[in-house]
């Protein structure tokens, strides 16, 4: 193997971890842990690094390996929305995921407690179960959206558990709202893949209930997530507004059909950008919570 080939393979493996989405799992852990402990320490740094890169490499790398055949027929794949990994580096991708995950997991278990151990196991299991043969939760309608949401909520819960944060009504509502947001995000994202998924014989929430019902369900879930935040303590209610851009982005597709479902990719690309805007605003709210 030449250095050029090796470099290309490494780039493909890194691309499979969806760098554009790294922040979506690292931020929840970092924010939850930092607000609970009010200090920057080694656990914050290593935990954030884990949920930034290795965790995403496991989540998306496993997906790209075992979805390779169906991804070939999906025009979205091959860029920021999913790598098309050459079959010759499938084994290397799985090894890279294992090798990068294990050291961080050992550390997080070492500094954790029974509650954080349980949630870390749930988190890692959800990552593997979503795509791995024999489990394939991604092909089990409704369980697919539930599992996908766990990918983003459990890093926050792990951070809170390691920090031994007190369980308050506001904390529970925030996590429930975040979970509803995650389910909505997955469901809406599944709409654009209805045609290639059906062609490949892959089931999803969208292939089962159809494009129109899935979009409407996503809008309802985003609405419920926003409404839930109104029942949190200050400055939590400010976060209710974060649901609005997602609802506005999806609303034009309220009456989408299965035949036109691929067009929702335009809204999905805006969704990726919205995550950065919402993340910035969420950070401002967290800073306000810090100083309150």
C-alpha cells in the first residue's frame, strides 16, 4: 500500500464519522457535565473528545460498512451526508472504531459510577445496534427513530451521571424535550430516503407510514419539544424558540408525497445548518444559566 493510498483510506474513514455532525454528540456531554460540575477537568476534556470523534466513528462507520450495498443506490451518499467506503477498507473502518473507542471507554468507566456505567452501556449499545447485522434497529420502524435519538441524548445523560447531578423536574423535562427533538430529526431525515430504502428492502419509520405522515409527525415532535421547554425553570423557557426554525424548515413539506419525498433533501441540508445556529443559541442560554 502506497502512502497516497493510505492517506486516501484514512480520509475516507474520517469522512465516514461525519465530521460535520461531530458537535451534535460532543456538545451535549460537555454542556451537561460542565453545568453539573462547574469545572474544567480531565474528564470533561476526554469525555468531550470521545463523543466528538471516536463515538461518531463507531456510530457512522459501522453504518457505512453494513449499509454499503444500499448506499450505492442512494444519490445522497458519497459526501457530507454519508461516505461510500470502498469494501477493501470496511474491516479497517471497524478496527479503527474499536481501537479509538476502547481507551476512552476504559477511562469513562474508571471515573464513573454504576449509573454512568449503565448509561454508557446503553449509549454504546444503541450505536452498535442501529446498524450491526442481527440487530439492525435502523430497519425497525419507530425503534429506528428512538435509537437514533438515544445517540444524542445519552452523551448528555452520561455526563450528568458521571458528575452525579441532582435529578430535578427541569432536568427531566430538558432531556425529554431533547429526546423528542432527536426523534423528530431522525424521522424527518428518513423521508428523503424512502425511494432508495424501499428499493433496497430497508424498512424505516418513513417507509411504513409514508412521507406525509412522517413529516407531520416530525413537526408535532419538534412542537412538543419546544412546548416542553416552557415548563422548565429560567432560563430554560428561552430554549422553546429553538424548535421554531426546525418547524418552519419542515412545514413546506406538510403535504409531501412518497413520489416527491426526495425533494426534502433540500430541507435536510438546511437542517444541518440549523443545528449550528441552534447550538450557538443554546450555548448563549447555557451561559445565562451559568451566571444566573
